[in-house]
């Protein structure tokens, strides 16, 4: 049995356990005793404002943090998240920012406009 999380609609399967979430999940990364989940951008289509779609979720399903976004512009959300070679959590936003996110708080540590 793999410890790699597998997104399946509004849940993630990890270590043989199903964790129910509030939106469909596009990406999930295991980090110790919690998951970093990026909800599907389509879960917010047609709604005004931003979509804070990156969260750390404990294995019991409770939310540890919701990541900051680099802007408060309508339509901003994260479309990709990865762990870079330095083990930093890096997220890319629709408003053309690349952000390093703090693993423990979800706060933006660094951001760079790349358009």
C-alpha cells in the first residue's frame, strides 16, 4: 500500500484511508502527518472574488491552514503546486505569481511576478 495521496473527486485516498474534502481535488502532496491539497479551479467558476484553493489538511480531514494568495484580484487562485529541489513548497497563481509557501502556516514567504 502506497503512502502517495491519490485525488478522487472530493476526497483523497492516502495510506488506505479516504479523506473527504469540500471541493474536488486536482493535486495532493503528503507532508508528514498532513496533506497539501490544491482544489480544482473549476470548483469556483462563475463566482466573484478569489479562490483560496490551497490547503493543508490533517489526515483526520481537519484543515491546518489555507494558503494566502498573492493578490486579491478576482479570479486569482493557484493552478499548480510542487516541491522544488530545495524542498520548498512552490505554488503558481493565475495572476502570474510564483510563491514560496510556508509549510507550517500557509503564509507566502516569497513571491515573484513572472508575466
